[in-house]
């Protein structure tokens, strides 16, 4: 039987079109897989980087809290606090000596907070992406740990009036500022331990994946 070359050519052309379409579909599928894999890798890298920075900032803040609340106040710290306060136009030289002493001590804590500002800034910088890359719990833990700075500052301001008249108020204020008096069970110590545990439980597994 004679071969119909026109029909054969049309059939082969059709097969070629189908094969070409299949190749395009396969290539597109592979490209989509590659893009998806690349996105997953990028997210994994960002999570690792964020976990590393978050832990570093959290440990720096833990050290900052210990430094600020150190029971040892050096004479040079008091001298600097005194000079700074007395240079303020609002300074009242007629305050009685006991109140002046508390003002100088309170200013020491304020200056210590300022000296550790870079640690607090790094912690604050880690908050915006904490929820996006991890979860709401990490975001809250970082925000709560940052709150420790506010608690210390509030108690530093309150220290000026902690003259013993209200014993409960005086004891609470002094414990907030003095880690030795606090003995680890005050509001700031408990808050820091709790939030650091959450932060470590979230971030350490991400960093340790590289050890496997």
C-alpha cells in the first residue's frame, strides 16, 4: 500500500508538538521546584541568621541586667552621677543630704542603663521579624525581656523616695535594683529567666541543626 507522506508528516509534526509541549511542561515543573527549593533555603538561612542574632542580643541583655543591678557601686560612679546631677539647672542644692545620696545612687543606675544601650538596641531590632520567621511566642518573649529595662528605670526613679517610711515599697525598690538583695526571686530576675528560656528553646535548635 502506498505511504501517504503528507499524512505521515502531519502525524510526526503533531507528535513533535506534543513532545515539545511535554518538554516545556517538564522544564516549567523543574523550574518551579527549583524556585520553591531556593525559597525554602533562603527562609532557612534567614531563620538561622535571626536565631543567631537573637541569642547574641538576649545574652548581651542578660549581662547588661547583671551589670546594672550589681550591688557594688564604685566611688567613681557616684562622683560622675553627682557631677551630672549638679550640672542640671533643675538641681536643688537645698535638698537634705539623705535625699541627695539617694539621688546620686539612682543616677548611677540611670547611667548604667545608658552604658548598656547597645545591648537593648540589638534586642529591640530582633523583635520585628521574630513573629514572621518563628512565632508569636518569640516576639512576646523578646518584648518582655526588653521590658526589664523599663522596670529597672522605674525602680531607679522610685529609689529617690525609698527612704524607709514605707517599708514594703523601700524593700521592693531596693530588691529590684540590687541583685544580691533580690536573691533571684524578684520580678526582674524571674522575668529575665522565663523569657530567656523561651528564646533559647526557640533559637538553639535552629543553630544546632548544623551540627547534625
